[in-house]
C-alpha cells in the first residue's frame, strides 16, 4: 500500500479535476473515500480559479466499481443508514458548489459508482465503460440515490430493468438511453470531459450557476412553482454585469468577456 491520498484534486486552468484514487480496489467507495471526496469537491467549489469540476477515477479499469462491499458487509442497519446518507450527501455537496460537475468515465461504473456519476450534471464516457446497479445480487438495494436518479435519467422501465436484473449496460446503450451525454474516444474520457468543460467556461458564469439551480431545484417542484422560480432567476440575471456584457457584446458584434458577477 502507498500513502497516496484516496482522493486527488488539481486545478488545470479553470478546470478542477477531482480523482478517486484507489485503483487497486477499482476506486470502491468506503467511508474514508466518501469523506475525502466531499472535502475535495467542496474545495473545488470554493476555488475561485475553477469554473467547472471534472470528477474521475484513477486508472482505466474503473470509474468507481461501487460502494466498498468489504466495509459494507460489517455494517449494522443503523450504520448502513448513515452510510447511505453519507453517500447521498455527495449529491448535495456537488449541487452546493454552484459549478457544473462533469463525470469523466472509463471502465466499470457500478452501484455507488453509477450513482456518483448520476450526481454529476453531465457524463462523458469512453466506449468500453460499463454501467450497472448490481446491488440486488448482493441482497441490497441502491442506496446512494440510484433508485431515484436512474429513473429520472433513463425512464422508469429502463431503470427498473437495470436495478432488478443487476445487469450491466455498455457505453453505447448508456449513451442511447441518455445516461451518458457524450461518448469519448477510447481512453479519452478525461480529455473529452475537459473539452466539454471548455464549451461551458466561455459562457456567463452567473447564468451557468442559475441554470444548474433552475434545472436541479425545479425538478423537485411542481411545474407551476418551478416556472415561477425560473422567472425569478431570469429577473435576477438582469442585475448582473455578465448580462450587460453578454448582450452588449452581441450588439457590438464582439466576443463577450464575462466578469462573473
Ligand atoms: N468493493 C470492494 N472491493 C472491490 C469492489 C467493491 N465494490 N469492486 C472491486 N473490488 C476489489 C476486489 O475485491 C479486488 O480486490 P483484491 O485484489 O484485494 O481481491 C480488486 O478490487 C479488483 O477487483 P476484481 O474483482 O479482482 O476485478 P475483476 O476484473 O475480476 O472484476 C468487477 C471487476 C467490477 C466485475 C468486480 O470487481 C465486481 O463485481 N465488483 C463489485 C461490483 C459491485 O457489486 N458493485 C456494487 C457494490 S454495492
């Protein structure tokens, strides 16, 4: 064993890359890894240099092959409930950053790994990636949001097929079903996730933040309230320097340079 941190974070230009770094266990999520992931994602959120966060797994064999089965096997029901809440909490940490989070996916993306990828706002996967919720094969149910987010992303029928059979789907199927936004070239998920980040980074930062909030928060509201929420955020953008710059640049036929305020 090395004394390498279980989660790494580096900032490249305006992109923070957060990497689950436990490749000898296929990046399985134990409590230590989940705690470190929460801290590093939060730190990336606070980093003024970083406009987009890319989440990935070390090595090419797995993004994350699930929650740590060895650690889970010893949990009491009360501890398991806490473990579920801890894993689910990563979704709140991601949303609280106010920045787009893109999962860059190579290899096995199973159980808690698939759930972590679904907490991200966007997913870029290499063609050899494999997705699944195999918990029922262990006598468990998905506990990091999988029963809810998978159905929202791919629809109830496909989600139930994956969850009830525990079978994996390949990247092409995941792409066709909407679980993956972009298929990368082989072993290029990270590179292509950064390219996708680049497409977002030249847009108005406040608008990007509000779009994330409008879509994510709106999805848990009745449509009428969600539309009201959208209108309120739309109104607030008119008080931003970004909006003055974006509309001004269009009218002056030049590229905008957003101050992010
Ligand atoms: N939890 C804990 N350890 C895990 C793990 C997990 N979810 N997934 C993989 N590992 C460990 C293996 O135990 C093995 O450790 P070891 O070398 O100390 O024995 C190491 O990672 C490599 O995995 P291995 O199973 O040898 O690789 P493989 O190529 O033969 O198989 C998988 C890959 C992904 C098919 C297989 O590891 C697997 O089925 N993992 C569990 C997937 C799962 O059920 N996830 C949901 C959990 S809720």
